């Protein structure tokens, strides 16, 4: 009797957490996906490079009842942070753009604002033409 109550309570908590996570992901998607984009000239404020790395995580296989190693590879990431129209944002760029761009240099920025939060989202950075 008590065990059933505890099991049901845990199941309800798990469902509530799952619904909350799904709701949050839907909110983020509605706010930031496919927002109308605008272009403006911005200034590179910062450059950041993360080198490639891999990590091994153990994944449980219920069929064989064993844990198996799974290697996850994370590629190089070149990121530029820009200031545009009083906002600051960043996005990943190509290695070539990263290496040919200096801090303080003007670039063309495609950006959008969140539908609900009005957050500033940098969508694309390209060399100023």
C-alpha cells in the first residue's frame, strides 16, 4: 500500500518534470525559431575558440543488461561576439571568417528579436561588403 503510494508519487513527479521540460523547449522554439531577420553593421567585441574534444559516456543497454562506452565527438567551435545597435550577441562562424576578423572590425550581422521575450538573437555574421 505505502509502496504503491510512493511509486505513484514518483510517477506523477516524473510526468510533471517531463511536461515542464517539454513546455520550456516549446517556449524557446516559439520565441527564437524562424524570427524575421534584419541586417545591420556591428563591431566585433570578442573572439572565442573551443578546440575539438571527445568524451566517453557509459550507456546502459537493457537488452544485454550491460553498460557500453559511447564516444561523443565535439567539433572545433569558432565564435564571434558582436555589438550591434546597443545589443550584444554571439554565434559560431567559419574558421576562415574567425581568422580574418579582428576585434573592433565592422561586420554585417543578421539578427532577430524573440517573439515573446524580445531577446536579441544573432543569426549570422559575415564580412562587411
